[in-house]
C-alpha cells in the first residue's frame, strides 16, 4: 500500500537536506517510517494479511540497514533523525 503523493511530498520536504534532495538516507528512512506506520495500522484491522506482513518486515529490515549506515557515518544526523521521527532504537 503506497503512500499518496501529497503525504510523500510532505515527508520528503520535512526531511530533505537541500532543495532538490529526494534520495538521501534521511529522506529514505522518513518515507519508510511513514509506510511502516501506515501498514502497521492496516495490519491491526486485517491480522491475517500475511503478504502485507511480509512486505512490512522487509521494509523494517531495509530501514534498519539505512539507520545503521547513518549511525556509522553521521552520528549527529542519526541522533537528530531518530528524535525527529520518534523511532525507538
């Protein structure tokens, strides 16, 4: 279940580093976080939707890898992003 275009644009604008940034680690993590939150709500209503659950698990793994990369390379940006998005780590 993809995000609608307006919501995705808002997330990108809130987390980008410069005007044309759409692919930095922060933006990717923020978009994945929003999709994860959306799918989590969906799975509360449809607990037997196993294919969505699998996709959610893959997204969580991908976000985890991006967070590890960001923590390893830019610790200050990592701390700021985790605080801003409210991610438990």
